[in-house]
C-alpha cells in the first residue's frame, strides 16, 4: 500500500508546478493554465462543485472545505461546497450543482448507491469527477478520474491493531451513519486485526446525549468490554462521557480530529485517533481537476491517492494541535 506521506509529495509537486511555470513570465500568461492562477493572476472562468455527505461547517468537513477554498484561491478558480449526511439529499445537491454546468465535481462516496444516477448524469455531460473520502473501491466504476482519501479497511485494520496492542479482548465499534459503507469497512478491518470479539453499535450522530447514554448502558450491562472504537470526533467525545459515567477503564480509539479529541489524547483519555489528513481531500481534487482541464493530466494510475491513515498519539499530539489551530489539520 502506498505510504500516506506520498500524497503530501503529490500536493507539493502540484504546487511547485504552478509556481515554477509562473516564473516564465509571458509564457504562463499565454498558456492560461493553472500555473498563471497559482501566481495570483486574474480569476479564471472555471467553476468546480464539491458535494459531500456532511455539513461543510462541521468539525471534519470544514477542514476539507478549507483545503478546497485554498486550492481555488491558489489556482484562481471558483468553488462551491454543499453537503448533506443523507444519501438521497446529497444526490439532489449534486444534481443541482450539475444544472449549473461546472467544469468538474468532487463527490464523497459514503452512499454510492444513492449517488449512482447523479454521477451517471455527470458522465453523460462529460463533467470530470473526482471522488473523495469514502468509496475508494467503487470510485472508478462510477466514473471517477481519481479517488482521494484513505482505504477504510486498512485504516480500520491499523486501529484494531493498536487496540489489540493495548491488551484489548472485547470491543465495541460505534457506527454513527446507517448505510455508510466506509464506516462498515472501518469496523470490519478493525475486527480482523483485533483478534478478539468486536460488536457493532449503531447510534445517531446528531444525538450526543443518546450516544453517551447508549455507551454507558452497554458498558454497565457487560463489564467485559475493554476496547471502544469510535469513528468520528463528536462520537468519541460522547462515548468518553458514557465510559466515565459507567466507571469503565476501556481503551478508546477514534478517527479524525477535533480540539476535544486532541485534548483527550494529550490527557491519556483517548489512546489514539486516526488522521486521514482531510485538508488534502479538499485541496488535491481541485488541483487535479485544474491540471486535467489544462494539461489532460490524471493522477494515481487507477489507484487511490492516499491521504491516510496516520495516527495521532501522545507522542505527536502537540505538533498536530498547533496545525489544527491554523485550520489545516
């Protein structure tokens, strides 16, 4: 599997292409390419739509949004960002974006079945597609030029290994979005690597008090649970509260970053969080689409462009915390 570090090099190389080309003076202006925009040149008549399965201003997705907006500013293009956690509503948002005839779309694939028709419409209109986040395994079949994200099964495997290394024998994997294929894959990967028993626990992302109560009840009902894997920062925070209510000493791991999660990692209340570097999931697709428009480039050779997994633990949490304050992690 590709190292997650390799994708950072792709981003740096993409930026370097723009900056080096803009140093040629008149030639960059003549080509009208991404390089000219990267130098802070005139705004280009290119528009891209990002449609995600969540709230663009949520704790995870606002970093993706920041990445897309930074890339748009870098390349002098326009970007719109919309989203909804429900697959059918996300599909409706994608159809609305396609009605505006964008130069390309960026779509997260948590619910590929719900998005199939809208993505088919994009293909029929010859609108380039880059998929992000969930759905790496089906992205190419749905017409994506590239997929940018992490392989969810591999990320889950790494999380399961860490819980096993901490002595775990019986665990819970908390799923907060019904039908989200990526969350299912995380739990499946964790279960295979964990070695012990892992039970899936369905909760409602929008009801943190309910998550807290459900976790508390589960742990009080069976005190043999010694490991918990949350799959989203706010779920981890609620699960931690439930653990404390139950007096449980279970080890807790999670996915993604928030200030609460980082503070809990620093305090030792959360063992680790999986970082998929979501800023790159916003930035790189816009860069890739501009390069495809200007230079017919594609990236990845048919394989996902990986942004993770990386793990944040007590050893590196201070460094990451500084970057979170800047809005890029």
